[in-house]
C-alpha cells in the first residue's frame, strides 16, 4: 500500500524555515520581458539585452522574432558550471553607459564583463526593505540617524538608497574601480552632500578594525562574492570566510540594532544555507530571520498566462522587529 505524502514527512521538519520569494514591483526603467531556453530578455531603460539564465528551463512565450536586443551576452563554450566566461555582442548604436531611474535615484547602467549591467534589479526589494526600517527608526527616534554599513557595496545603489531614506552610510568595497563607479552614481543622483563615507578596503579587515575602535552600526548589508582579493592581497572564499564575517558583524551591531541583510549570488546553495548562517550570527538578539530567493518577475502576460519569476539569488535578512 502506497504511503500518502503526509505519512512521508518527518514531523521533526514541520518547523523548518519557510522560504519566501521576494520581487520588486516599483521598477519603470527595468523589465524582464520574457524568459526561456536558458535565456532572459530584459529592458534596461530603453535598451534591450539577452543574457544567459540557466534557471529558465522552460520555453519562451514570445516568438523568436521578438527576441531582438541591443546587446547579447554570449557564454564561452569552455566555461565551467560556475564560471562567467564569454562576452558581449553589442550594437554600435549602444552608448557606453546611460542613466537609469529608480524612485528618486539616478545611476548608470553599462555592460560589464561579468554579464550584469552594473547593478542588480532584483536588489530593489532589499533597498526598499532597508529604507522602510530606516524610516520607521527615524519616526521613533527623529534626532538619531541610523548608521548603516554596506559591505561589498560595488556600484553603490544600496548605499544611495539608504542615505536617501535618512541613514548615515559607510560604503565599502575592495575594488577602487567599484568605488569610483559608486562616486559616479552618487553624482548622477545629485547626492554629493549625502552622508556617505566611501572606503576602499578588505571587508574582514575593516570590520575587525571597527570593532577595535569601538564603532557600531544599526544595520549591515552584505553581498559577498565567491572569491575575492582585498587591496593588499587578502583572499576571500565565501564557504570558508562567511561564518567568521557574520560573527564579526554581530559584534559591530549597536545596542539598538535594526537589521542585517545577506545576499548570496556566489554559490548555488539552498536558501537554508543563508538562513542558518544568519540565524547563528544573530542568536540571542531576538527579532526575526527571513530567508528565500530574490527574483525578477516577467513583465509581459501573453495569452492570459500568469507572469513567471526567475530566481536570481538566495538571501537571509534579520530584523529586530
């Protein structure tokens, strides 16, 4: 006699974290037009791009004739499963960069050798979540601006968004080129006077120094790479170094913290990996840990089909509540 599904479930697993899928609905300058055959067709401003998307293991809904783009990223045949080899085929009419708007922010999009265009649209869900926490704190404590640390901060859109919400932000990246990009985006948004401290440094070394200095932050955002090199040759490997960084970041939190946000693109692991790593780091602080997948949702609906979502990253975020 066959067992029913309920009989196969271990009762001890009933209280497992329930992953959530998070998307942003506030984009006007970005859209996922269609997806399928391990590709996605996207609009960034007025320009269209086709990029590889291994998770799109279904068929496109639009005809192939609709898949026209200003830029196509062609993956290398020799790349490994985790590699990002390949390059862009771009129309001559495509500018080197162009401005993108999100709410009151303006920042630059540009094709990079790493498949992306200088920012990650799915991260807008995190930007808004952090901004809401910052604004709520300012309502309850209007004379105290929350202090936010953005690690592995890249082109700085999360930093700008947090500063626009009312926070004092420390923006850190090990790449001078990335920090220069963040300066460009700051200027594009006319936020030259925003309370953002830009630092080029190794994340772990900086956090350890801040702990020794006795400095604290109300919120910490991090999007660590799989591998990385600091400006002095420091080596980062996410599987080995993330637990220690999370533990150190716990020690950086203020006595009245707001949140910690962890996004993982670097490894194709279950969102449970991010959840348990975050839960361990904030054990004893109370609050709530939520985890799941950051995703983008198809903008088009063809023949009454519901739009599909494409997962882009795993995340875990802690909120003090």
